[in-house]
C-alpha cells in the first residue's frame, strides 16, 4: 500500500472521531505548549543576561584578586588581594595584545551634593576606562591623562547619583563633597542599566584612580584591573599573557596557584547564565511530564480504538491487508494525532510565551531549535505510545477479529 | 494441472486443541471446484463448513493436506503471501455485510484495491464505481452504509468482493441477515454473476438458498457426505413470481 494512501486512511479515521481526537490531542497540545513556554522563559532570561554581559564592554578582560588558602582552607575570592597599580602598569608596558588598561579602585562613600546626600560606589579609574566599558558621556567632559597624573579632584557621575544629588539640575561644573574633600563634577555618564546580578551600574561616581587612592581612600591594593584588546581574536592570547605577567610580578613559583583571576566576557556570561540554564532544563523537564502524560493518553485511546475496531481490522485483513499494513495504519494514526497536537501546541506555545511576556514583563524567546525539538519529540511520543496498540492490532487473527461483536 | 480447476483440496484435516481435548473439525476433504461453477456448501452447525470456508478463503491453515487455489499451493504460504492471495484471488461476502461504518459505498468498495501490491488498478475509484454499477448501485455511490437497506448493503459487499476481479467469490451465509424477498434478489445477482463466468462458493445451511446453486457439497462431522450436481432453480423466476404474488395480494386488499 502506498504511503500517501496510508496517511489518507489514517486521516479519515481520525476525522471520524473529531471530539475524541481533539481530547486526545489536548494532552500533546498542552505538553508541547508548556515545554515551549517554559523554555521560552528560560531562554529569554539567558539572552537577557548575555545582553547585559555584552553591555559591560567590548573585548574586555577583567583581572580580579584571587583567593588565599591557609592549611587547606580556602578563604574565597578576593581574600588575598595582591593586585596593585604596579601590576596594571606592567600589563600596560609589557603586554603585546592588550590595547587599553585601567585599574579600578573601589570604595563606598557618602557623597554630599547640590540638593542632597547619597551613599554610592566610588570608582577610581584611568582614562581608558570609558572606552573599555564602551560607555559614553551624556554631558560634560571626561578627565584627561594630565588630571590622572596630578590627581586632580574631578569626578564624573552616573545618572543615578546625578539624579539623587542634583535632581533636575545640571551637575556639570558643580562641586560635591566626598569625605570632606571638595570635588568638581565635570561630566555625567549615559545610563547603563543593571548588571546580571541586578546591581545598578549607574549608581557610581568615577574619579581618577590617583585621586581616589591618594586623597579619598588611601587603599594600596586595587579591586580590579580592566583590560581590553583591539581585536576579539586576541582575547585568549591576552589572557595567557596577563597570566604570565602577573605570575612573574607576584613572584609565584611554578607549583603555586594564581593569586588572581583573569576572566573574559564569555566566562562571565557562562557563570551568570549557568543558573538560568539549569532553570530552563528544570522547567522543561517538568513540562515534559505533561507531554509524557499526553503520550499515555494517546496510547490509551489507541488501545480503545483498536478494540473498538477489531471488526474493521478483521475486514481489512480478510480483503488482503497484511499485518504490517494494519500496524502502519494505526501507527500513522497515532503519529498524525501527536504531530498535529504538537503543531497546535507550538502555536499555543508561541501565544503562551507572548502572554507570559506581556503579563510578567519577562523577556521570552522561542528559539527555532525549540520548535523543531518539540515537533520531533511529539512525533517520537506518537511512535513510542502508538507502537504497542498498533502491534496489538496487527497481531490479530482475522477469523477471530471478524467474529468479534 | 487442469487450468479450469479453481480449487483443489486433498486430504485436508483441521484439528483444534482445546486444553487436553482435540477437536477434529475436518477429517480429510477432497474437493475439486471448476471454473465457472456455483457451488453451495451445506451442513449443520458443527459440520465443519465454517472451518472449510476459512481454509478455502485463505484465512486459516489446514493441519494436514494440500490446497491449491488457482494453481497456487496455498497451505505452504507465509502469512503475508496468504494476505496477498486473499487480496488477489478471493472476494469475500459475509453474512453481516461487514462494511466499514461511516465510510461511503464507493470507499468501501475501493478498500481491497488499497492493499493491492501489484498496483493493477490505476484508478481505484473508477473501478469501484464500475463494480457498484455492476451490482445495480451505480446511483448509491456516495451513500453511507446506514443510509442503505440490508439488500443494498450486501450488494455493496458483493461489489467490494468483485472489484479485484478475483478467481472466486466466497460467500458465507450471504442471505442470513436478509428477508425472503431480498434473499431472492441477492441470489438473482449471484446467478447473474455466475452466468458471466464468475466462480461462486456459497456456504449456507438453507436448502432454499442451496437450490439456486448448480452443485451441492454437504458436510457432516468433518467429512463430505454428498457432492452432486443439480438442476439449479432460477432465482429471477422466483423473484418475479414473488413480486407478482405481492401485487395480487395488494390488489385484493384494495378491492376488499
């Protein structure tokens, strides 16, 4: 029997029982729809995080202090800060691949301004910082290398800080007080939004690192060195190079572990999106259970259908259907039902994802891959759960089947 | 072998094992049926005629013995080959019509062509309409079984049996569910088909029905006890007589 005829026969017998078919498919529809929505939520979260990481800067590497361990007990990252300005200077002078370097000295401080006071992060940075972070000024100007060398008391405000201290007014040219030191505001940054962890990147005051170190915080060690390469392909080489420079600079012996970490954006993104991936998998797994239940529903109905149509099977066999013809007929019925259900489920999933996005404000992304996997999976469910009933039908003895009342 | 022999059985036995009991349904059947014959197989229930029909129809295997259908040794075939033989060589007509419900007459008749592995028929629907026209249902092509009378349903079943142009029609109590007039109508159709050269094997327990066949084989306890040719009764004559009587009765009723 030709395949398209088989599909036609299956289609006909599915259409003969519209209500039952619809109810049977409902399990698959809900299953596929649920999987799609769940994965869309997970993928949406992931892509949002990836966007945020990309937003951190271009071709950026972050050097952070490493961990120390005493007697086998690690004290966690940042517990042993040996990152210094000399390290930043060495990277700038010795590295071939690195094009821009900026140390970051971080402290928190109460800041008093025009119309209020506000506690904010104070970052001491170098001139390259803005370019590395791919950040623009909204107004005013950025400090010059001359300002950095002389430790000039100037600062550039993030939008959050600018709003808190000078609501409505233009902060450029005004003076703020940081730890009783008057500092002149020379610029305001473009808004940058939140980090993947949810902290406000605009809640910051940037000043020359020299100013922060010498006049405001007097910290000797620095919390980060930001580095960028001119070319994305240079990132791994630069990472390796920085490793060597810093090991040498810190005088580490061969067997000693790094007391610093060099991370690129992909690694940062991976770390951040790792949790969402687990979440996506978990959601998909839970949703898959409904798909499984849908499959069992198909099996159940197919078993009922096979029993109900015993006589039909007998007739078909008497007039020349082989066992395999009957098997294929029932299998195709199951597959048509599950794939049709899967297709409707995909449509429902798209709608559901849009609805979730609309109601919760999360971003949801339906990847083409997810749709393909969902369809293939629903076909597989049809084959898996349709096989047993179909085999039962094919194994019937025509004489008994014809006699069946 | 003689080309005009459609069915040749030699020493066919069938033993059913039920628990520890052995039931001998057939105890050695030797029958030759020639092309163009119309044969009635008779016997009370338990005589083995259903078992014989199942074996002759390629639905079951004999325990021992040989069976040749249209030159093919059937008792040695695999299940799949047997299904093909049923499809190509045999046209079944059942007592209960056995049409697919919610499936139009023409789709029912097309059904055997779906399973024709030789692909002998290009246009199944056309062939099905032709077969329906042959049994006098050319105007009921798209009717569903439940929209047809019992006699019409049995005609659809006969058309379905004819559509593959089989070596023989195998009818198992074809009139068992029909009233007397319809029975004679259907038998008229069988006789007409037989006159056009189709071999017909009729399983029945009614002597009236058997009288329309040209040859009667009677079974009892799994053996052939009678196999003789007879002058067949014309079903058309009977039909016309019955219809004339009816008209007379009706006229009398109107008069009185």
